[in-house]
C-alpha cells in the first residue's frame, strides 16, 4: 500500500544525513531546470508549427536505472545492494534516442552512481588501451564504438543525467524529478493557446516515466545506525540484547555472526501516480525468480499502484525475454476504460523480423502504445 505524503516526508527528513539529499536535489535542479526549459521551448515551437503538419510533438521521458544501496553505518563502509548494473535502463535510453528524431525526444536519466551509462556501456578500459597503443580491436568492436560515440554526441542535448546513491537519495530525487516534469507539462497546457484542429492532449503529450531502477525493499534508519565502521573482530562485537529491539537495529553477537534488523522502505508508486505526476504514463518493472509468482505480483502492482504497464522478467532469462503487461494506457488520444482488460506482449531477443534486442522491442512497443511514430 502506498504511503501518504506526511509519512513519506517524515521518512525523508529522518534519514537525510547532514542535508545530503538537499545537496543532491540542488545539483539536480541545476541541470534539470535548463533541460526542461529546452523541452518546453521545443514543445512551444511544435505548437506554433502544428498547423503546417509538423512532426509529432516532442516526447518527455524519464528513465530510472541501476540499483540503490543501503548503508550499515553513518560513515558507510559496508552496504546492502543488489545485482543491478543499469543495463536495461541505459539500453532503453539508447533506443528512445534512436527511435525518435533527435529534436523530438527529451530523456531524463536518473541513474545509480557507477552504473552502466547509455552508449559508453559498450566500451571498456581494455578497448581504450588498445586504441591508445594502436592495437587492432576485435572484429566489429571499432565499428560499434564509433557508432556509439556518434550517437552519444548526437543525443547530448536531448539527455539529462542525474545520479543517485542510497535508496533515500533515489526516493528524494524521484519525487523532485517527477514533480518538476508535472509542473512543466502543466505550464504548457495552461500557458499555450491550442491551434485550431489540434487535440488538447496533443499540445502536451503525457510524459513517460519508466521505473527500471532496482530499489531496495529494506533499510536501516539513520538514528539506529552506528556512526563508525562495524568491527569485524568478534572480541569487539557486543552480545545480542535479551530484550526486544526496535526494528532496524544492528544487533551484534559475541561470536562470528552479525544480525541486522531492517525497516521496510516506503512504497511510493502510488504517490507518484496520484500526487507527484498524475499526468504521466508510468511503467514499472518486476523481476522474480519463481515463475509462479510473476503474474500474481504483476496483478498486485496494477491493483495497488494503478500503473499503466509492467515489464516482467524472470532472473534466469531477463536479458533474453520480457513480458509486458499493459493496462490503462493512452493510445493516441483515446483513453481506455477505467478497468480494462490487461494486454500482454512477449518480446524475445532477436525474435522479430528486424532482429532487434529486448530493449529496442520494449521501447518501440511503449512508444507505439502511446501513439508516437517511430523511425
């Protein structure tokens, strides 16, 4: 169940160590506001030229990517995290910039620190050293890296990158980015006259928010963390108290074991849909290891958070296969019913006629469901 705004605010205030989140949001503001201003200018230009049959209106997309971490100490040395590398999120960004004209897509990429980045993820230090030493790269590598370098350069003005670290950082920035996106769309709807014959929704098409980040489910509250590094010496570990401790307490045994008790991270997809950016199309991701749990978990996500689509994967095959469950999408200017039947689409790497990978097929399908023309 989604948290209410007050509970979420208390969570952020209680876990913002030394104003870290405020500092991150200020840095985000410095890059996001000029970027949204460029999107707004492009949308206004499209509105002015709409009568002359200009291309589709600019599309604003937010993609979250990579894994969050949870610190075990206030001056953190150890963390709890997950296996996400950010490959799916960065791959989707590459595909959106490929499928849409460069002046028609604006992507905010909210990514984990040190996660894979669009375009640069295809290279590595070994490639760089080979080039510097004038050694031949493996067949096809030079062509791929050259292509990605050119595409990265072409997408520079259409891509805004913002990084997060901890799960608290991520949730803080997700709220900041999504509310800024909503505010920008509201300004277009309220400030700009609608040309004759242009549908209202076409003046500012709904933003697309894709929640591909792997978000921690549990955390240790700031006031229950030790300040300094937890010692690995068993002689220095304290005995576990016999009385019950608050959930989230770091419990230490006088042995070779260390027990952690964690709080559940607030669920915010409901807040995102209802409060932060209700005009946006929201797509969430679901990864499971048990095939029998996938469909029930997807159904629960729809019922609990009212998202528009869920991209579902199994750990064993997530790079090769995905199932996209769709409900409540706009298709062009048509709204589906409030409780429509869920549609499902299977995508498998290299299974289609164009030999596109799963990232490309997911991106293309989502844009087509939005009624957006692709290359």
